[in-house]
C-alpha cells in the first residue's frame, strides 16, 4: 500500500490576488455577455479557475453584471457545486443518501479519510483534495457512488481509493 500522496511543496492554490480575480471575472463576462443570464456561467468559471468564490470574486461579478452583491451571493450559496469556501484542487464528493448509505458509503469515506489523513469536510494541507459528503448524485442503482471533480466512480470500493486518488496527483 502506498503512503501519503503527492505533496507539492510550492503549492499556491487559493492564493489568488485581487487583480487576478478581477481580470478573470472581466474575461468571463466578456465571454458570456454582460447580462443576468451570464451569472451562473461566470460563477462556474471562477470556481473552475480558483476552486471557490471569494468575496472579491462575488463583488467583482456583481459590479461587472450590474447586480447587487446579495443577488450574486444568493445564487452562489443556492448551488452546492458553487463553493463559497476555499477548497482543494480536487473535490471528492461521496453520496451520503440512503441507498449509498446502505451500500457502504461509510467504509468508502473512512478509506479516503485514512488515505488523505483528513476528515469529511476538510482539505489536505497541500490543498490537493477536499472531502465532502453530498446528497444523491443520481446514480443510486450503482451505489456507493463517489465523484472526483466531474468524474463519477460508481460501485466504488474502499480498496480502490488509493489507486483512484493517485490519478489526481
Ligand atoms: S443515493 Fe447515492 S447516488 Fe442516489
């Protein structure tokens, strides 16, 4: 069994400065258009690049789309996949809903926790992974189900965890 994984010493994740964030928002607004309909794709674009929506990003988006900050924050906090807290480069979500619960999601979560040395809700020190529990992911017939970013792992077993996560190092 492999030991702890993929430490990157010079990790700069989640250390975006205000100018970079504002520039990113500007690019996304140019790409998607300066209308309210662009709000969701712009929010998603920021999360894709910066892994979460900082206050700086939400204020910049509000300004650029001529919306109130409350409107932007309200939308951001409504969607589970729009992170408003700093997260790791890779987000692991394990379904916690009833079918996956019955099919062994707890053993999967424990295997991840043991491998990454974090608890559910936490991020590894090198900011490589965040582990979250999620509501039903729509793959109930193939539980337990785990997502790593957009990749789906149906019928995932605890003994597969090390090999799966190594792919993201
Ligand atoms: S209950 Fe787990 S994917 Fe639906």
